[in-house]
């Protein structure tokens, strides 16, 4: 567990975020620690992962960078003053500063949000279709019975319908 004071020190040293920087623990990340970082009307997310997750974290940051370059807000990493997008924390964890994506969290509770989620994912797939991130694992084929699809009541039926529609096209 990285302390808030350590995060403040790293943000100052690696990204030059000093005086007036506010850091608030968020911990909304999956398999990570996260903080909301505010300074002078600007906002970011600081995200830290354990050493054994550093490689997959780096690949995910590359994907977010590709999406950002294509105009899709995906929390692209902000390079540190020395150039890399991650830095070592004193605990051995890797820390990145991510671009803030404004807006309200989507729940998919209504058809309009579900359509927005689907349209955004379609854009993401089009952008990434011909991209290669060295060492990144390609996404496996979608399994409509996968346990993680219980995340929201509408997700499994939507995924099942999409897989069925794709199979019908073939």
C-alpha cells in the first residue's frame, strides 16, 4: 500500500506537480491503487500496480495512448518529465499519471447508455484492429457464459445477442 505522502512526492519528482497539488485516494481501479490528482484547475488519475502487474499495465497504457491519439478518451498516460509513462514507487510498484476523462460513470441502465457503450467499443475495435502492442495479449473470443458478465444484469444478454448476430453473419 503506497501512502498518500509517497504519491505526492512521486508526482512532484516525476511529473513536476508541486505546490497546490491535491491528492485524494480513490481506489476505483481494478487490481490497483488510484488517486484523484488536482492542480490549478487540471485533473488526473494516478494509478499504481504491484510489480507482477507492471508488464500488463504498460501494455494497457500503450493501448490507452493509441486510443487517445485516435480521439477516444481512454485515460492516456502522461509522460514523466524524464520521458517514460511509468515510474518506480519506493514499494517496487509502478505508478502512472493518467489523463482525466470527464463525465459521469455509465451504468448501462437504459438503452441509450447501452448504445453509447456499444458504439464506443465499436470505435475502439476499429482503431485497434490494425494496431500491434508488442507483448500484449490479444483479447480472447467472447464467451457469453463467462462469469464476469454478471457485472450488470443487461450485459450477458447483450453479449449473447451480439455473439449470436455475428455468428449469423458468418
